[in-house]
C-alpha cells in the first residue's frame, strides 16, 4: 500500500481523461468529485513519499497543491451551483498562494538538511508576489481587450501565467544545477505542463472561448501529478543551493513604491488588485529588512562571544591566537602568565571564591597594562598578553603585571595571597613566539624566578 499510493493519482487522472473523451457533457461526478479527488490523492502521495525527503519541501508542496485544490473545488462547484463573489475571490486567492509555496519547495525538494530560514520564505513571497504583480500591472491593458471588463479576473488571469514563468525560471536553474537529475527534470516537466495550461486558459479567456469541463483542464492535474510523483525519485547528492537572486528581491521592493507613486499621481491608472499586492510587497520588504538587521546583530554578538572569556569578559585564546597572526609585523612581546598557588585556593575555599579571584586578577592586570595591549584569559589560571614596544618596555610591563599580585585579595573577609610566573618572548619576526613564551613561563614557574625571557 505504501508503494502503490504514488500510482493512485495517475490512475485517477487517466480515468478522468478517458471519461472526458467519451462523455463530453459536464457531470457532477466526473467534473467535481473525480477531478478534485485527483489533487487530494496527489497530496497523499507527497506526504507518504520516502522519509529522505526534506520535510519543509513536503509541507510546502502539499500546501501549494492544497491551496490550488481549494480554488479548483470552489470553481468547479460554481459551475454547477451558484457561487458568491466572495467565494470566487477566495478561489482566485487560493490559486495565487500556490506559487510562493512552490517557490520555497523547489530548491528543498532537491536537497535536504538545511534549516528553514525565515528570509527564504520572505524572499519567495516577495519574489512571487512583487515581480508578478508588477509585470501584471504593466501588461494588463496590453493583453486584454477593452470589452473584457472584469478587472479582478483580468488581474488574476494574467498573474498566474506570469507567476508560472517565475516558477519555470527557478525549476530550469534547478535542472541545470543538478545536472539533469531525474527528480529535477520531473519537477521542471510538471511545472512546464501546469504553466502551459495556464497560458492556454489565458488565451481562451482573452478570446472568450473558454468553457468549463473541457479536456484541456486536465493539464493542470497532469502537472500536479508529475510534481507529486517526483518526490518518489532519488534526491540529488549535490549540495548546491538554488536561491532567488537578491537583485530580483531588490527590484520587487524598489518598484513597489514607484507603482504607489504613479497611483497617487494618476488615480485609476491601475486597478485595486494591483494596489493590494504592491502594498503587501512593500510591507514584507520592511519585515525582511528588520529580520536581516536582527540576524546581522546576533551574528556580530555571536562572533564577539566566540572570542570572549565568559568569566572575566577578556578576550579568549582564540582571539589571542588570531591577534598573533598580525602581531608578527610589530615590535613587541608575548607574555604568558600562570598563577601560583591558585589550585590550593580552589581546593580550600571552593570554585566560587576561585572565580572571584580570577575576575579581580583580570581587573588588576588590565589596569597595569599600557593602552593598546591585548590581555586574554587562555583558560584555567593562565593569561596571555600582547604588548608593543622595545625589549626593555615590554619587560617592564611583565614586572608591572607581577607587582599587581604583590598584595593580597580580600574575599568575603578572608585574605588570600597568590603569585604569578611570567614567560616573556620578544618578537624577533619568527613564528615560534607562542612556543618560546610558553617555555619561558614553565621555566619561571619551575625556578621561582617570577619573570623569565626567552
């Protein structure tokens, strides 16, 4: 049953086509129930496809087919019974939602593993809604004759094929990027057939020769069934991502206020159906900008946190190592510091007191260093310092750091003394600065010298 469910939509579609060939008259059973049962089964085929599919691709494709199916069901019902103006508008709006959802689904249907990014969804909606609305506004008067007076039907009838072209563009890029992989080819073929049906419907509408229930209506279902079946084919092993180019997003957002300005200067130049998606595109553009700014701020904070010691607020080892790469060109020294008698303090007074001492050590070290020096906590009770200057100046800085621990810390009424061993390695242009400072520090600790140079 699990494997055969993918065959049910195609079998029902073939049955519907055969019935339409032999039964030309519209039938409630054939044109309402059977026709719309096909897209329902297509959704079932997508949701029951192998688990290797990207869950976002499965969800957005199912929603896309579902919204198209709602529009199809309402329109089919309207050809047999009376349908209100509101229901007609809901049907056309449901058709329109098919496109941005499929724009999200196409790249994810081919590769799996990326987290869903809200920017990805907004880009698809802005691209689908913005570009298609703009193109519809520009070509509306050129395509339809003046006798075709229903502005809403004009707008949606032209919006759909223009949106199809956007889907075809993304699908074509996917085919090329994934080297003619079977799944990508099936997605492209399904969208191509679906788009051809929209274009043919537009041509019939312009010539006022469309009639409900003709066999060409199955073109939409053929495209949907092929798209659903593609989810049962193997996914690509390529890691290539198909993203909407930022130029198209910028164009959508930029032209939207231009259209609004034209509407303000020349009222009536565009219909209300252009005004609504134009404002929506602009609004979504502001939301996108807000999210991007917030993500950039969070990314900046994450980078700072990745190079900052949580306890003392000083730069960490990663930051010091990064600074060493550029420090090799400057005159100065690397100092490595290891606290003496710190472990007994932790054992006797506890780690909480030890942490307080480390924080106060960091403050004393910071106050004694010259401007421009980099003080970092390397981990545990080890610190590192990059200080510029000649040999004598940097050695004086080392002794100044040692002197900061010459008097006790008073923690919760207790006087605690600790010392420090410092390895001093003056920069001579060699790449072994860290190793030399480390060796000098351990020698200073072993001999009790306090400060040693290498």
